[in-house]
């Protein structure tokens, strides 16, 4: 029994250093006022070269419209495993979307970007509507969007 206990302690000691540390990040996106239906948004991480890393949130309830979020759709492959549990209702004109997500500490200050693609029915899709570097120094700073997104910011 003592041998089993020592083995268990040893194994636990090996595993603990490999536990991934994550920061809780609150992301807030505010839309411009515009005429039309609610916007679909894909908020995701890319590396410094713009290569898709992971989905943080998708706003919009009908997956058949996700293809209009072009860069995110290409990166995620539109696999439901990429966005299951990370979706909500579309966001309407002038509204604000705020959500919390855990992001691995190793990705902060490592060249990663938070990026938003947006689309509104019967209007122009916006690839890379907004993006900002994921850094400790940039936390709390708002960045203007290029289309439907008025601003995006995050706090750690």
C-alpha cells in the first residue's frame, strides 16, 4: 500500500507542472448603429501571421449563415467542435456584446490577435472587421472597427 501511495504522489508531481495556466479575459464589442437585421460575429484568435488559432465566441444562432464570416469560417473549417458552447444570439444595431473566456497565459504577449469577422443579412460581409493584439499592456484599450464593429476591447 505504501508503495502505491508513493507511486501516486510521484505521478501527481509529474502532472502538476504541466497544468495549463489560463487568464479570464472579458471581451466587449460594441456595434455601430446601422439599418438592418442583427449582426453575426465571429470573435477568434489568430497568430501574428493571421493564421486561425481558436474560436472565442460566435454571435448568431443559425449555423447556415456562418459561412459569411469568411476568414473565421476558413480557419475553423466550420466544424461545430470549434464553436460548440461558445455561441449566442446575434447582436443588433448599436448593441454591446460582452463575454468571458479563458485564454492560455502562453498566448498573451506572444503575438496573438483577437479578431472579429462580421456579417449582416442583405448587407456587406466584413472580413477582419476589427483586430487587436492580445497583450497585458493592451488590456483596457478600445480599438475601432472597420465595418459594423464600433469598438472592441478586453480586460484581463
